[in-house]
């Protein structure tokens, strides 16, 4: 859910300062506030870090965003139950460190081409014996009460399935998207292009950070990635044209 709320919240924050009536701007701010609150109350460390990064990037274009972010932070801090959720996050007690180490052991045996592209291969004990790899790990990193058969990390997931070759190609997608946004920001001085390039960069950055702590190649989160990349491609194509877009928003 946090993939959706962070993306929508970032887009809402951009809309607050766009030309329009006070009612329209108030609706955008209300949406931003609610989506931010829902994200924080989800009790996800990855989502919290991801949201903070997105908001900091949004401040690069409009310094006034700092005021809105501060107001949202104060209101969320006084939300009933928020402090209890933060205090019980358990930052030092996370099974993900064990899951990541287990995935690393599998990658050592299939470093170049991976085990094959298919989510069920990693989970199939007849194809990949995770018990064997779990026994290789130091005692403190072994999973005792059942093995988590998911990496909870998009880059580990890709590396296990397609190896370092696939990981390199996958990273190239993100590098290309970042280059396109930088190209837009560098060449076009109009507020339309600059605000959208920063906004989409914030969306992409927050997605990547959140994907370090969750599976993100399927379902809604996978769709959001494709939508984000598609929006970057559309904006880049518009920026290559000499004429301005006929309906800037």
C-alpha cells in the first residue's frame, strides 16, 4: 500500500502550488496530508525513509514545501497511536538481515545467469534447497522458525532470477530514467518541465528506496513502476519538442 500512498502524496504536493483556486490547492494539501499520515501509520521503516527522501527532493524546487511538510509532520506527530508505533518499530530486530544473507548465499552459486526468471523457482524446494543454504550461514543469521521464501528486495530478487547480467540491465533502466530527467531539467527552463522532472525524480527515488525493503516486481507496485517510467518517457518526449505543451498542469 505504501507504494501507492507515497506516489500519490508526492504528486499531490506538486499540485499544491500550481495555478488555480484556493479550493483546488486546499484539496491537494488535504490529499497530501491524509496520504502522508496513512504512510507513516503503516509502521514501515522502509516507507518512512522513502517518504522522507521524496519530500526532501520536492523541497529542491519550491522551498515553500518545507512549510507544508512541517505542518504535516506536526499534525501526524499528534495523531493518536503514532508515537507508540514508532517506538515499537524494533529497528535492531529485523528478519530482513537473515533473508538478505540467505539470498546472498544463493547468488554465490548462481552469480552470472541466476536460477531462472520465475518467482516460483526460488520458492520450489525441489529446484532450490533453501534449507541447505540456510545451514551455511552463521548461527545468528540462520532462520529457525521456518524460512522466508522471498527476498523482500527488488535488486536481490532480480539478481537471483537473472544473475549479475540481468541486474546490470535492470539498473540500466533506472540510470536511463534518471538521465532523461536530468536532460529535461538541464535543457528546459519552464516551470512545467522543471517541476515535473523533480516530482518524477522524487517518485522514482522513493520507489527504489522502498523496493529495497519489499517485493516490487508484481502486483500494484510493479504497475506503479511502469507508470512512473512511462510518465518520465512522456515528459522527455514533450521536452524534445520546440513547442510548449498545449495544456500545462
